[in-house]
C-alpha cells in the first residue's frame, strides 16, 4: 500500500521521479487502469478549496484580419452616343465675318439636329447626325440683355414673327427657346448691332435652319467652349 503524500510535495516528487514514479503507482493496481490525474491526489487547499477542479484550458482567440478588399474596377467612361459625335467640320478658312454663312448638307445621312452657339466666337454651328452642315456669324445680347447659357430645346416655331416687346421689330423664322421670348431668328447681322438676348442669324441662313428644325431639337449655348472631331456634342 502506497502512503500518499499530499499537495505540492506530491507534485515535486512526480517532477523528480518523472515517468518512474507514475509507472510504479500504476504497477500496484494491475486490475484497474488508472489515469495520471487519479494517481496523484489533489490538495484542495493548494488549489483554492476546490475538491474536484476541472482544468479547462481557455482557447486563445486571435482576431482574424479582414481580407484585403478587392480593388474596385476602374470606372469606364460612358460610351459616346454616335449620333452626337462630331464626324465632320465644314472647311471654312479663317474666322467667320458678320453676315457670312456656310451651308453644305449634300450626301449627309439623316440624323438628329443639334445646334451650338458660342458667345465668344459669336458663331452658330448646325450639326445633323454629327456632321456640321451649317455655320454663320450671329448677333447676340448685351450685358443688359444677355443671351443665356445652357441647353434649350426648341419650344415652338413661327415663320412670320414681329417683336411686340421691341417696337414690332421683324423676327422671321423664329424658333423659341425659352418662355420669356429668347429665340433663334433671322436678323440683319452687321458689326455694331446686337440683340436683346436672342441669337440673330442672317435671314437666308435662318430660313434653311427653320426648314429642318423640329420641336425638341436642342440648342446648346456656351461661352468659350471648343469642340472638334471625335468629340461629343452633348
């Protein structure tokens, strides 16, 4: 019969004896399988008064780093609407002078009509399906009555029109852009003249525009913006 020694003394003895002590204890009990925990009595006082403690190892929880976010694909530019990409510029030598205009729509396929007006260049350009078919010098408004910037659809048309607001001034081939009377129309385009905010075009040129323009066609009025071959008009 083994005389047990308790507490820390038993643990020390086991540490000194190693496997020899444990195997000797097990040899005295040939008829019963004994675990190492059963072979060594536990001193309750040495473990804080628990007679039958359960030794549970606490798992070490390591934070799992968030996976690196996948790089976002580069935003692709929106494809250009080919109907509004400039495919031709009229071959005009030098700046357009007052009263001068150009028109060439021969062989041009059908397409949406868009007009651009630049306040700095004082020029209107007419594009059909991306092909420039007309260009002319224009009259514009003054600081007191400026021509507005922006994109305007043609609201309605009047072939014979006079200005009730400005002493019945003739405004043939009027194509109105705003509710307060800003329009494209025929005019005497000469140096030294100005409009009250409208875009005045030579009469013969205005007649050609009036013949093909429809309600809803867009007129884009800018200041100093330059566009060229391959650029989108809108």
